[in-house]
């Protein structure tokens, strides 16, 4: 029987996962990617004068490995056979000054003792309760929400049942994350540390719902580094998809999703070539559809998306440097004295923070290195990131503004005792304007719409759209941003395609954790 032709637009994680799963189910899959390599936001950039050194400049943390364990198993592979993962003992090192440092550990008990030494036993007890509530929330929402194709409040209540609702009675998801954290912690530094989880969804902790505290449990389940970098995950998914028969076309920019009488018929490339298909999975920001960037007829696929508040963007600096004065681990966070001013700058005033929180990934380090210098005595690869407003479609981010961001960033690092000796002119900078060029539709927002308010998560577009044959995947759609969530969205989209073609499908169904099945 002739295999159905499916087009996947965008070789980010969600697109790669969808293409892999569909190809493994015997469909004729073509994956279109405008860039020269797979990964989307999971990208590498060159640094140094010759550009021979490459560094991860997107996601740097691998969590929820069960998502990929199950994906690989379902396509007849093993994650451990393809990727070398190193579990981190220190999840992240946090600093407020030269005297104030706190590590969160993979071991819950170790984190409790570290917090007790840092802020006292009362705060450690608060963290113990916080961790327990975060786990309870995660356990309750993983199946009913994360892996549901189109969750809603009524469906969530039905799937959780009375026992689940009773378990949530002590948690108040309708209030902001910042206010909820005050129930657990009196120390403003700890409120600041755990409020940062809201930024994992590109949101302000002063507007995001308390449900986002479940991210704390995601990290507590395990954080890994990938030998060879996060981009190796994208390359591995691409290779597996190709092995299962998918065709990946790089340098193939989609300019229009074609339709006729309310049904998708294929994709037109920027070159003018038309490719026919029975179904299309669009792995782009949903706002690109809403703005008509993929055809005037596609706005109906995502009603209301254009009005959604934008999530955070970022300014990133990738470079090699010799580090002294601060004991870097792989993941490091440097906090300013106050926190609310940072998000007022971004969400209210539309400018990069005057005193930003800085995330620094020292990509050549393992988490047991406690010295202040390079492990090899040579410059090491680093990625520094500060949050920024998603104004890449209106703000030019000229050299003067980039220099100001860099100065503010370096001042924050130096306040904690970190000194970086960089080679002049060997830094690769990415601004919201660059992100908007690479991933158009929302001004460089990296996480789709901001998760502000209790209902924000339910307003994300689902996999299936009102346009027949058009399906969505990626961090801007359900279940949300982040590498594992994007992978789940890819599986959800693939499931919807398989279901729509069930009458002609002859391959085996693919199951997903939490009762999901493509059957």
C-alpha cells in the first residue's frame, strides 16, 4: 500500500521527534529545515577567531530522560546506545556575593543540609515541604496534563479524580509563584532562587501561577549532561529518523503551507518548489501562523495566539575564557540583590535589565570541580545568558545596547568574585533581534506565550488545528517549552497524524507513558 506523505516543517526537537515516530510507523516523511543542521533552538555556534570551536548556545540541561528512553524504545533503539549521559551531583551553584553561595544537589538530603548551613534550619524545613509539594503536583499533573492531547480544567478534574483534587488542597495554584514561595521561605534569597523556575517557561514569577513550582521536582528527578553537547541529541534524532526512512532537507525554508477547501495540501518552499502532502506538522512558533508568515489562510489554525503575551527572550554571550576567583561548576546562577526590578524592566518597560540575573554554563566542567580555574589550565567554553524582552522585531539591539548588556553582565559576575579573561573579539553574541530572525513570529520570544495566570497553560494551542491535515508541535504549543516538553509535543502531533490516517495505517501503534497510544 502506498505510504502517506507527511511533511514536518522545522527540525527542532519536536519536529525531529515527530518525524522519527511517523517514519518508524511506515509513513513517507519529509522534514524541511531552513538551517544547515538540525536542532532549531538546540543549536551550536562557532566561537574564536577561526570559528573552529563550537559551543551549545541553546538548551544546556537534559531532564525528564524517561521521555527519550520511551521514545527510543518505541522505535527499537536505546538511549544509552546512542548518547553518553553524565548525571550531575550538583544541579547548580547559586551566588549573591563573594560570601553567599548555595548549591542545589541531586540528593534531596544534601540540598536540605546545604540550605540549613546557608540560611538556617527553619528554611531547610521549608525547602523540605516545598520539595514534597512540588513532587505531589508533578505526580498529579504528569498524566492528566502533560501527556493529554487537549487538556482543559473540566478534563483535568475528571482525570485527576477526587483523590487528586484532595491532594492539591494545600497548594494554591491560582496565586502567583512569588506569593506562594513566601509560604515556604522567609529568606528572600531562597524566594529568588526558586522563583527562577518561572523563567524556565519564559515567565515572570510575579505573574506566573504557583503550579510552575513542579519544575523543582523535574530537576530533582535528575539532571544530566550529554557528552559532546546538547546538539548531539538533535543529531542523533535526525540520524534515527533517516534510518527509519525519513528524508531531511536542510536549507529548505518553508514559505507557505498550502491548502484547498479547508484542508492542507502541502508546503511551498522559498525556492518556489511545491511539495504535496496528506498532512503537515508545523514545528514553528504558533505566532508565525497567526501573523501570516506561512500563508494568509493559516491564521485560522491558531485563533487568539497573536494577542498572547510574549515570553522572555535573551541576550547570550558565547566565548572561551580563563576563569579565576569563583569555583565554577557546570551550571551557575548569579543573582542581583533584588528580583522584582529585573522583571519590571523586561515586562513593564520593555528593556534589558539594568542588574540582571546571569546564567553561566561552563561547558567543559563537571560538577565535582571545585577549583576556581580551568580544569585544563587553558581557556574553557562558556555560555552566559541574561533575560531580555521579546522586542527583536522592534528594537535594533545595536552595538551600544549590546555593550551595555555585556557591561551589566560582567559587573554581576565580578560582584561574586568571578573574573573572566577573554580573548578580544572572540565572543559570539545573540540578541532578541537574532532570535527573531532565526525563529520568526514573536519578536525573539524563546518560549511561545508567557505563562502568566492560571489559565495560560490551557490557552496554548493543541496539536490538532481547525484546518484539516494541519498539526502543531514545539515549545509554543501544549504542553509547553523545554526540551522534554517539546519532545512530548512532537509525539502528540505524531499521534494525531496517525489517528487521522488510521484507516490506511498498517504499522504497529506507538505507546506513550501515562496511557497515551496512537491506536
